[in-house]
């Protein structure tokens, strides 16, 4: 957890499908983005989070 309260996405091991679900619906302290982003935008953001991963 970073200082902002958001999860450190460098450490995420979720699949693309699971990331899409968390971004769409939210989870615990994470807010939902379904009212802000289209399904296509959410998938694009979820794919982007893979580029943040620790190698
Ligand atoms: C562009 C914005 C964001 C994206 C793409 C994003 C994406 C994600 C993803 C993919 C996960 C799942 C990580 C995992 O379990 O491996 C996650 C979890 C989480 N996010 Fe976000 N997030 C965003 C914004 C935020 C914000 C603004 C907050 C709160 C300040 C937040 C708080 C959290 C928390 C607390 C979790 C862990 C949820 C849990 O404990 O079940 N996120 N986020």
C-alpha cells in the first residue's frame, strides 16, 4: 500500500480478467471506475498496469 492508500501495482499478480473486474467494480478500499470509463477504456488501463510490474 502506497502513501496515497492505493495498492502498489508493481506487486500485483492478478490476471487481466481479474484486473478488469477490480477496476470495473472496485474492491475493498478501491473505488469502482465503471461510471467513469467505458469497458474498452478499463481493459486498456488493465493492460497498462502490466507494464508497471516488477521484473
Ligand atoms: C487508475 C487508477 C487505478 C487503477 C488502474 C487501479 C487498479 C487496481 C488493480 C488492478 C488492483 C488489484 C491489485 C491486486 O490485487 O493484485 C487494485 C487494488 C487496489 N486499489 Fe486500485 N487502482 C486505481 C486507483 C485506486 C485508487 C484511487 C485507490 C485508493 C486511493 C485504490 C486503492 C486500491 C486498493 C486499496 C486495492 C486493494 C484492494 C483490496 O484490498 O482488495 N486504487 N487497484
